[in-house]
C-alpha cells in the first residue's frame, strides 16, 4: 500500500520520508526457502560428499603396493628384527611394531602410496602420522620430531611426511621411528597363543613386510 506523506518538499524531514517511501514501495519480499528444503539440500550434499570420499578411498585401497623403507638412508640393520611382539613392553604389553633408529631430524618417508587419514599428537606416540595405503592397511608413524603433511593429502611412496624424533613416551630415549601396520579387516589365521596373540589378526609384522619387498 502506498505511503502518503503530507509535508513541504523543501524540508529535510520531508525528503527523508519521501526516500523511505520509495524504498518501502519498491521492496518486494523474496520467497523464503523452507527449513525442510534446507535440510534436504544439506543431506543431498553430505550423501554426495560421502560417496566421493568412499570412491576415492576405495581407489587408493586398490592401488598396487610400492614399498619404500620409512626412514631415509635406513637399512634392516637399523632395527631389531625380533622386536615385533617383544614383551614386556611398557603399558602396551607387547611391541606391536618395530623401532627404526636414526639421527633426530632424519626424513621419515611414506612407505606406500596412500591418503593421510590422521596427523597430530597422541599421549604414547607423540607426533603421529597415519596413512591409509593399498589393501586397506594403515601405516602408523610415531615419535616424530616434525610433521610435513596434512590431513587428506595424497602421498606417494617415498614422499617425506615428517622427521625422526623422540616425542611421546620416547622422550629421553634415542631418536627413532616407531612403525606399525594395521589391517582394517582381520586375518584370523594370523592369530596365535602368544600374549595378546589375537591382536595379530590386525597387526602385521613390519620386519617381514619391509624385507619381503
């Protein structure tokens, strides 16, 4: 409905009211999107995003394994082949990986092609990077001095992801990389009667993994 203003044109107040009238009369309410529509749009986007992530991760899991020793310049002589499942091992009970010793600051390399699914600080592992590689295996790199990758990054076998350190519960000990491999699906045939032997369905012996390549 038009707004009628009775005033003299030359007054400032009249000019202001006239301006307000033009704005009000020109205003046309925009149709509002219902809350239900907002929710539907959000769900559609989430489903699409989830699908894309699942396809991407699935493709990565199907890649062939190209294995690189995880510490630059390291050889099998830099870790104890018998340390996997060694006990007793602190609060963990058994050692579920191997420790590769090197000078602090030495480059840590991704063992395989894969996606960085975690990086950050953990109470025991300290500075940690986890890479999801082919065959649905998680590659766990712990006690890092620094992290040189980001969550969601695609890394290639041999690409630098951090440096050797003594973070976490390795503080005060010789610098080393704790390297472990975890299956996302259990291999029940790998279980045995040793302490926590049932967990071998998930943990792979990194010594065998690296030497067999």
